[in-house]
C-alpha cells in the first residue's frame, strides 16, 4: 500500500484525530523539539510543521491562501499568517479574548465544510451545526448526538453525520435549503433503526452516489441503500475523488474501492487511522504520529 512517516517526538494527551484536506494540510496535535504543533503541511516531498498550537480536529480550505482549521479553537489562514476567529490567548497578559461568542462556546469542533469563507458550517461534540457568514456565527441546527462530519456539494445540498460509538447509534441529516431532515438512522443489532451504527463519515461523488460509514460501508444510488462491505472494526473517515477511487480508514487498516471491488489493507500500523485523503494517485492516512503514504495505481 505504501510507507509510513513518523512525525514528531510523541503525541500529547490531546485530540489525535488528524485530518487531511485538498490544501495539503493535516491537523491534530504533535510535539516536535518540545514545541506543540497543530498543523503540518505537505510540500510535495515531506511534511513540515506549520502552526504552533494543537488540539485541532478539522481542516477545510478553498486555496493555499484561504484555509480554516477548528477543534478547541477556530482559525483562518490568509496566505501569510493564522488569524484567530473564535478567540485567542493574549501571551502578554495571559487573558483569553473571545472574538465570537457562538464559535467559542460550542467547541470542540470535529468538521468544517463550506462553499466560501463567507458560508461555512462547523459541527462537533455538542451536537450543533454552526454557520459562519464571514462576520459572525449562529446556531442553525442541533441534535442529541455528536455531529462528526459535514459534507456537501453546494449550499442547497449538505449532509451531516451524527454518531455515538458507545450506543452504536447514528443519524444522517440532509439540508436542501429548508429544515435539516433525518434521512437514515443507525442502531444496535436489535431495534427499529434503518441499519446498524454507529455513523462516522460520509462521502458523495459526482454521479450523486453517497458512501456512508456505518457498521457496514454503505452506498446510496438512485435513492436505494446497499451494504458494500462489513467493517470488522471501527472505521472513522471515508473520502475519495470519484466513485471508482474511494478510501476509508479506521482501526489498523484501510479499505479502497476501485469501482468494482473493495480491497482491505490490514495491519499497516498498530495504531488507529483517524483521517484519510485521496489525491489522484496518492492516499494519505494519518494516525498517532504516523502518516501513511500509499500509491493508487
């Protein structure tokens, strides 16, 4: 599948849910030479530390000069420097300055998605979806489960995945410009849910096919749901470039779909893989201090 790259001296006790996005950035928390970093960037040949603050879980960008990160805080990169948006700690006085009360009070965040920096959606463990309009944040939706991921194609077609590992629960919501509608539920082996949970991640393709992480990796095409492959262990994120290049990661392994068959790559590491991103012929999977780089032929 590929090789592994160790990053840093050790992970701290903070959040380890590294994520990778199209901006070639990964977020999380790692210590390098006694300094904690929350963002590392891929320069084409190696990963380099970027932002000196950890506790980050989500990254989303529109270009290399327009990147958002979130976790215990929300910040924006303008191509020159990282600017705090939710709040910041004044290094001189030690006082924490709140810049946006809604953003600040609803941390930690686990996902960001949007169409521009004036139309962003954030979600997290508090079960709320926060909308950022470029100037201020507002709560637009809430549920009883942590909202682990948001994904969409445009401002009238957005999906939100809510899940709870301990209860094997899941809820999938869809937004089309009106209310957030519940379209699929997950539960244990017994019960009235649509399928087995928990739900953890979602991916859509250009031909309107959806892939959902549940007890199985499931797909929906033409309104019909299909169980693709059983997940023997927890799976955390699914991503891809199109319906014949889909990859997912979880405890100790990666699954890849070429449009016909699913291939499993197990035993790549003894650590859980929390985040994954697919480029045309590269796959990056991230874990506790480890980034696996695979080639997709």
